[in-house]
């Protein structure tokens, strides 16, 4: 890993790597991109790539998180539990505004579908915990992972064809996991 991420040479090299990566994923599935071809496209050697990243999956995760952070900042994560229908509608709008499908054409049922929730799950949990009075626990981590998996599924697979059904199902999942009978999972501020 590079030691000084504020060094302009490091910043420029990582930017070249990411730009080359974004061009390559428009042409082929992420799983078929090699470090060799990425390095050639970024005009660096493979050793330089490995100074900054352990491999393509780490780069992919960083790029996705960077590209989606600004859009996610526009979503009110306090609504996940309080008003899941409003949350999912806001999320759909942010997802559309970010043009995620255009940026990452291979994200979907056939490519990295099972890996992306794990990549983004931590970010989702952090945002939900940060904006709700939700107790940090293993149980709540699991519940939030279930909610995120549902969010991922409805966003990528059903949002276009069944938008209202997707909203309702997402809200039902959240209510089933964090409904009134589960008040024990919410911090009681004193």
C-alpha cells in the first residue's frame, strides 16, 4: 500500500488507475479485468498498482464507495426504520441521480451480485447507526444486513418493473425486523 495518500504523485497515480478501471468496466465484466491490462491502460507497471491496491476487488470496492458517497449523503438514513417507504423512494431517486447503472454496467444479477452487498453493507450499517438511535449489536448488524440485501435486490432487480411493489416489500421487511414489538433494539435515551 502507498504510504502517503496526500502526495500528489500518489493521488495522480490512483486517479489514473481509477479512470482506466472505469473505462475498462464499460467494455467487460469486472471479473475479467486483469491487473496487467489495467496497468497498461493506466500507463503504470503492475508493481505500482500493487503499491496502492491488493487486487481488483479492493479497487472495485474503493471506486464504488467513492462514486456513491455523494449520492448517499443526500439520503436521510434516519428514515430506514422510521419511514422505510419514504427512505426507499429517496434512495431510488439518489440511485437514479448517481447513474450507478451507467457507471457500473456490470453490477446486477449476473456480475458481483453476491459480493456487492458485502462491499457496501458496512457503509450502509454505519449510516443507519449514525442517524438512528439504534443500539449497536450483533443482532442489529444482522438485521441491517438483511435490510441492505433487500434494498440491493429491489434496487437492482425490481425497481424498474415493479416500483411500488418494491417499496411495499422493502417497508414490510423493515417492519418485520424493527416493528413495534422490537423496541428493545432501540436505545432508550435517558
